[in-house]
């Protein structure tokens, strides 16, 4: 009986199997990471495209006297492009303002006297479209993967 090999105690066999399994797991994890990077990249590109549409729509909705407010509408992203702030920061000099500048974008957007909102309506008009663009980009990448 001692001449028979006990495969459960054969460390070479177990190590070989373990190393093969670990290699296949490592390969699968590498592929998932790569696919994850592609998914994130596609989602960020779709988000950027959607943000550009919102900015263009906000500019088209913005009331124009001098054009400074319309021209000040822009989107600023964080370092990795996953978050955007859309702003309209036109200003005029003002001795009354603490900073010496009066930023009038919020007044045009929210004042009941002026009643010419432009940013929020543009955001509302495109919110579902942007989500759909991101979903479609993720689907496209994961299906082609």
C-alpha cells in the first residue's frame, strides 16, 4: 500500500494545480481591470459629450444684452473627468460687493423679476439623455469586450 501515491499529499501536484488556477485567476482579473478601465473611459467620454450639449443648450437659452453672461457659461471638470460643474460666472465691478465684483448669473437664473432661467432648464432637458448616453456607452463597451 505504501507504493501507491496519495495525490492529496503530493505537494507538487497541488502546487501545479494551484499555480495554474492562480494564473487563470490573475488573467481573469487583469481582463476585468482592463474592461473596467474601458468602461470608465467610455462613461467619462459620454458624460463629457452630454455636458457639452447642456452647455450649448444653456447658452442658447441665456438672455443676451452684452453677451458676457452667455460667453461665461462653461463646464469645469475635476482632475479625472468624472464630475463637472456648469457655471455662468459673468461679473461686473461693484463697490458694494466684498470681492469688488458682482456675479450676476445667479440673479438672472433665480430672480423672480427677471425670470429668465437658463442653466436649470438646460440641465433638466438633458438629464435623462446624458444618463442614456452613459448607459449606452457602458453597454457598447461591455458587449464588445
